């Protein structure tokens, strides 16, 4: 064998090794194609298990099951945000409060919907939508994204 032939043989071996490495990488990727982040489809089911307070799924979100104690609107906004959620918009709140044939309770709840400077839309047992200035305290519930 000549030096040229030896050099070509070595290059051929390296090329073959490179092809095997590429195929091995693809095989590993193909083997993981049914997983996302190492989780199977069954493990990726969205739920409300990761929320701070007991929650239930409705309308593509997780809802606090119970009304939180009365606070000022800005405190409610901050509390929900600090816990990874937000106050629901007025339409979301009314839909949630009435979704199982329920009627909203007699207590108003804060929504995240502003009517104008200092005015926030609230749930109401009479008309289902009220309007309050933010210097009063009302109960509230947070909504959270579904997670897995």
C-alpha cells in the first residue's frame, strides 16, 4: 500500500465514522420524537395542579374556587400577579359565575376590566355588572393559565 492509498483509506474511515455519527444522532432524535421535553403526550395534559390556591378549569383557564378576602383593587391585581395569575375580565367573570346555572352571589367581586379612570367593572347580583371606584374593598378571584 502506498502513502496515497493509506491517506485515502484513512479519509474513507473518517467519512464512514462521520456518517455513522450523523445517523446515530438522527436515530436518537427519532426515538425521542414522541416526547416533548422528555414527557410523553399523556404527561402533557393541561390541568390546574400548579396554582397557588385550589382551582378548577373553566374557559381555558384555572379559576380560584373561592372568593379571596376583600381588598382594594390594586392589592387584588398585585396578589394575583404575584401568584402567577391575573384578575379575570368582566366577561370572563360573569361567564364563570353563571356557568353551571349558578347566579353570582350577593357580594361583588373585582374584575380586571377598567371602565375609566378610577372605575372598575365588578360582578353584581342584580345586573351582573357593576361599577365601583377603586378605593373600596371587594372580594376577588384569580385566573391562572392551565399548566402541566
